[in-house]
C-alpha cells in the first residue's frame, strides 16, 4: 500500500485498516442500515484507516491487518464466549449492554465439531476492568411486558447483558440464557414442580410470591406421568418458602360458560401477560425438593391435580333422576357443590359429588340427599300453589341435602349414601309405619299425615291384602316425629268433608284429604289400625281421659261434646262394645283446662238439648240451643259436699251414664260409679214431681203450677214436627 508523503504522519504503529469498498447494508427488524463511503469507493473500492494520537509513527514496510469493516477494527478487548446456541444472535450486530449503554459487540461465531457454539466479542476498553472471574454475561431475549412497553427492545432481537462481579481479570465467559441466569447466583435453590400438563408454563417465566418475583422457571420436561419443571428460587427469598408451600399456575385465564352467564377468572394484566407460577407461602416445614403444580387456587386448596373437581362423596340410586355432570348440589336452596360424574352399574347408578371445602362442615352422618324436581305443585283448600325452580336448575338438574335428626343411625363407615327420588322420601328415612284400613276409598298415595295442621309424614304406597280383605297403607313419618308418634295408643284417622244437620266440617279437605294423628304414650310401635275419626281439636289432646258406660250408643258419635253447665269442656273420642257386649263404652276427653271439675263422685247424663217431663198435675220442658239439639251431648255435674271429693285421675275406670240428670225413665237414679269403683247416691232432684194418674203429669217448681191442658197445648206448639206428644 502506498501512502502519499503529505499523509505519512497519519499512519501510526497502532493504526487500523478496514475495507470500505461497495455498499454495506444490514436489513433486520430494527430497520435498514446502509453504509456508503463515497461514490469513488463504490466504483473503485477503498480502504480506510484511523490512528491513535499517542501511537508512534509507522516505519516503511510495516505490516498491518486489514479488517472487514469498521466494527471489526475496534481497538477494544477481545473476549471469548461459550454460547448456549446461536439462536437470535448475529455477528457484527448483537450488542453487549451495560446500564443501558452499548459497550461491546459480538464479532464472530463458530460452530464446533461437538455441536457447541463459541464466539468472540469486542469490548470497549472503558469496561475492561469489569471483566472478572465472577462477572456474568447473560443473553436476554425480548419479551412482551406491560411493565416495559418499549418496542425497540422487541425489534433489536437478542442482546448480551454485562453483570459485573469480583475476582481476577478474565476474558473467557460462559453465556447463560436469560431463563437460566439465576443459576449463576451463589446459594440459589432449585426445586422440581410436577403437573399433569404444562398449563402454558415455559422456561424463563417468573415465580411470584405476594406479587414479587422471587425466582424463575428454568426448564420444562415431558415425562410419562405428565410434565416436570425445574425452577430456581433467589437465595434472598428462599427462607420464605416452606414445606407446606403450594405452587399454583399464575398465567391462566379461567372461563366458565353456563346458563348463569360467562365468568372470567384471571390474574392482573401484567401477570396474565408474563405468566409464571404463584407461590402460596405456607408456614410449616423446611423447603422440599419437589412440589406439585396446581392448575388454580381451588385445586391447591383441595390438593387436587386432576382437571375434574375432587370427589367428596358418592351417592347411589336405583334409577337415575334428572341429574348429570354439572348439576348443582344445594343445601337448603344454597349452592355448595356440583355433580362430577354419573357412573352406571348393573343394578344402580353411582353419582359422585364435589362439595366446596368451605361448606364440607355441613355434611354430617345425618345428611340425607334427594333429587330436586323442576317444579312442585300443591293443591289444597287455599288454592293451587306452583313452586318452580330456576331455569338453570330445571335444565341442569339439582341435588339437595339437609341434616335430619336420627337419619344416620344405621349408617356404617364406608357405606354409600342413598339418593332419594324426592324430599318426602328422603325425610322419611327410618320412619316407616303400616296402617290397616277396610277400604281405600278415602286414601291415596301421597296423602299427608298431619298433627295440629303440620305435616309429619305421608302415605307412600297402598296394597290390597286379599287374605284379610283389607287395605294396607305403607306410610312414613319424618325422622324428627318418629319417637313421638310411633307409639302404642297413637290414633290415625282420615279427615274428609262432613255434611250433617249440625253443619259442614273440614271443608278445606275437599281438594286434599289428610290423615289426622293423635299421639299415644305407650311403647314404640309401627303397626296401627286406621280409625274412622279422631279429635283434631288441640284443646283436648292432653286432657283427662275417662270412660262412661251406656246401654246403647244412640246419638253419640266421636266428636259429641261434653258439657258442664252448658259449656263445652270435652269431647267423645271413642265408642266400643263392652267385653260382654252388654253395653257401650264411651271414651271421653276433658280439656286440661277443665279437668279439675271432674271429681270421683261426678255424675254424667245424656244432654240432648230438650227435656220433657209430663205428669198428671203438669209438665216441665227444658230447652237448649238448636245445635245442641242436633248434636246432642253428655253433661256432668259434681254433687255439692264438704269437703269436695278428690279429682278424678287418668285411669280407665268407668261410670254409668244416666238417661237424664235425675235418673232413669221412672225417676229412679241409675247406678253411678266413680273412677275408683265405689257407688254413691244420686243428688237431690232439681224439681219436685207428683203423679196424679197413669196418663197425666204435672210439674211443680217454685210455687208455679201448669194445668195439664195448657201444658200440652204449649208443648205441641214448641216441639218439632217430627216429634209427637
């Protein structure tokens, strides 16, 4: 090369020469870079050089190197690099960055025989002092981040980052990729995460604790059982992770689409873009080597790695109700879980349920389950009531449960719980009874059993027993009522509308008759006779029960009132023949409020509402209300005396029932036996009577005399037409 004499002083010992011939163009995502030295250089070619000021002049015939371009002619330090690969790197273009400044450039890459990649980098002399043994050079790849929205970093491609360290000067470095850069820190902790699938987690994504990055995912591997991840935790945060810590996917957006609408569940916008793994810190045990990776927070709470919810319990049903996977599980109309799957077997179906962890405390051994229908229709005297379920439940189906006292008495550990077809069947667990009736004319399946207007059970099935010519009704009592009503002495009767001269009763049962129950006090029992009628008035349920005897029942019926001084204080509850069939035993119930009026010497008589007494010297007529005349009744009184006789006790003893308050048809008193069985005399008559002859009677009371003719005329006018005098 010939240098003109006038320019020889520009050539120094440290001069650098490079080729500037033609056009140097670089087209990349960062743009187009075109270098054109001059038109003459483009046509003839050229060599450029520069010289340092403090260098000595060059001598003739000195030898210099010719560089390909200006970049290769830099007078910085040449550093050798061991690269992980050449992906995203370009010699002469990939820069070395330090605190945002370019302090070097990759100048050469070589593919070695073993497949490894090495390179050379020219580093600015100003940072040569930073190149030491513990200095790290990391390769950074551009990523979309809401924390750094710089588009230039996305367009420039990969870069090298200089991280100063201590030690002796060095010019050989191993370049670590950004996703494994944390491994070069001293004291770094690595753990293995296992999951059934990748969940979109990749190497380089962060580990986040309380919103702060404390580590990163190093590597992802596919295994026979799923996917495993190697993750590194920054040494300064490793003491915040414990043995019971849990790792949860943080980059996933969960979308639930259903009849209730569309529900999006996700992390913050930046976390959604960056992805990564969220750490639930825990507080017990030392850091472990391996942890499961959960798909979401719910799975972590349940310790479940499956995509399906965990099975909390399994129900069994002989026939499949209107439920399917995804049907809701309700506790008193509140959603607490869902149906996971339905599995058919040869003779039944298994329904697996998932109950949310926060509601599992509602499950007890007394829990019973039933399938919810689309709508409930009730027809009664109040009208037609339709209770419809929400559309989502009607389409998907639902299972409800509740806790009933005594329902889990026979449940053993490991037994599957039964899914009942209805709420009524579920509430009847362990409360089955049998009712015997002469015919089923007034009975129907589903007929309610009531006590004081409250439903306590229901008839399930009617069966004809041909051997005994009877109908057997299988009924159920709800568990909370079994102990009270399944006892000896309990009476069951059908309540239907009754129309009589006394009026209309139980009109509300026209649309829905029911079975009334009167509780007994005996031992446990499950088999009962269905009675014709029982009392439904709560005034007499806990009253005093006594028995009176009468030659024949006459107009007495169940419900006939018992009167004291004309006021109703009790009722007739039963009529039966005596042991020798020579009399009728009438059972009375006196209200608890008035039972102190019944004494051991009380007397009872028929009170029809009209009393006629004719004699030769006149007659006596006593009248009551028309209702009393139609219904009749039994009256009682206690003879005066000092002291009063003891109160009658609740015993099954009897006394004779008089025809009237004075005695028999001829005026003599009938026998009267108190509950203890001792006889007493009749009380003094309220009126004095005298007999004139065989056909005429007259009554004398308080010095008033009725002549026979006048008395008979008045009686004929007063008596109803169907009675003759």
